[in-house]
C-alpha cells in the first residue's frame, strides 16, 4: 500500500488528480446505471497509483510498451468511442476488433491491461472500467517517456460487443492522404490540429503498428515519436526515385531505407519512426518531417500534401511547448469520444470477455 501512496503523491505533483470538471455530467452510452457520470472523481482512490505503478514497471522492462499502450487507447477510441471494445476476444456472438487488419498480430499490451485490471478488481471490485484503464495507461506511458501529463476523467463504460468492420474502416492506414486523414478525424469531431498533434509522436499509431502494415514501437506523432515500423509499411516510398511518394524527401534518408529493406526476408525488418530520439516523447518527429525524414507516407504528406498541416508541423518543430499543450488537449478530446447513442456499457470484470 505504501508504494501506491507514493505513486499517488507523484501523480498529484503533476496535477493528475482525477477531480472532474463540474460541467461534465453526461454519462457514457446508454450504459449500466451503476456507472458513475463521466467526469466524476474516481470511486477507487488507488486507481491512478496502481495503473501508474504497472506502467512504470513494464516500460522499464520494455520501452516499446509505452507506444503499445498508447496505441491500444487510440485504436479503441477510433472505433465506436472509448469503450474497451478493442480488448474483447472473439466469441460466438461477434468477431471482434483484434483480427481487423490494423490490429491483428500488431496490437500488444493486452496482458498488461489484464494485470492492472486484476489488481484493481482485488482492491476496488467493479468500480474501474477497462476503458478508463486504457486512458490512464496511455497518459502515463506518455508522461513516463518524457511527454506531458494531463487529467484523465473517469466514468467510461465497457462495451459488451465489438466490431471488426468498424476497426477495418475507421482507423487510418500508413499510406493515407491528408484528405483521408482529415476525414477520418473529422468524422469523430477531431480537428485538423488534433490530427497533426496526435500524429506527431504517438498516434499515427494506426500506421505505426499494423501487423498487416507494420509493427509499432513508438509513442507519438504526437504519436509517431516513439516506435518502429516494418519495411512493408513504407515500401511505397522505396519503389520510385522522385514522384509523388518521395517528393520533398531527403534522398539520403530514402536510400538508407532502401538498404535496410533490400535484404532477403527484410519485410519484417523494423525502422525507427524517429531516428533522432526514438525512445523519447518530444517534438523531434516534426523536425524530422521538415528535413524530409518522415518514415511513413502518412507522415510525409503532412508537410507535402497540405499547406495547413505543414504550418502546424512548422509550429510544433520550433515550439515544443505548443506541441505538448495541443497534444494534451487532443488526447482529452479523443479520450472523451463516446459510444453511439443507446449503446449498452458496463464495467467488465475481465477486459477480454463480457461476462
């Protein structure tokens, strides 16, 4: 218990108390009447300290896990809101999101969430949802990797179903154009600035870890700052000298990628998403983009495909404080995405199953 109190004190120092904003009274979904209104203080006082302790431990053992936990939260919220549906295993009633192309054999960290949930159930039974755990773990992953902390509101419910088709359609791919990225974000009420901030070092996690497309090991782009990607996820950049895929790219950088990915069996070879500070959440990702060293096509188009996104990239490249502030605000917005109206939510005792 002493260690939990210590971590709780640490979180308080970073202004991470989960005291809710008084005006946030809407509950998630059509959910369980036992769920607290979204934005209320946590019913389990130890919750934040327990999550922080677990995240700190697993990141110390495997730094890649920071990006993985962040990505879990992102992939969850982009599919029918932040409802922990991404954690559900397939059953006789539905085929879940784990086998969707952006997720299969690429999402990881499920066992970490399982361990956190198990401890929380022993301390505060049926009070902290799996969706809230994902939000807390993402926040702590960023903070422990050098990025900002922010308040995480409690009260998300856990879905009793999942949608493979929604996961297939809603999560942007690594070769997305700016127009596609903007549309997918705007469909969820997220702005152009949110898109660039969340892409920066951690969120274009969608491009980040698709096993179908790549393997993730980074935390942000706001999501692409921490992590790695498979050669298969950026192969389109290597098939032409000049032209659309590489317009404005650093050709020495492109040649280095070709060498990395030219060996037999190199489709699974990993390249750093941020070659300068690969394990740190910072604004280096944006500096790299302006130097023509964006790894994924969906990264590169932020500076070549639209003047508005380029202006935001330029701002973040010279002003890390602005990036951190926008990233925090965008994370809060994304973390507040609700399931469709009428969706039933509960607090699952096992994050992998409904029962």
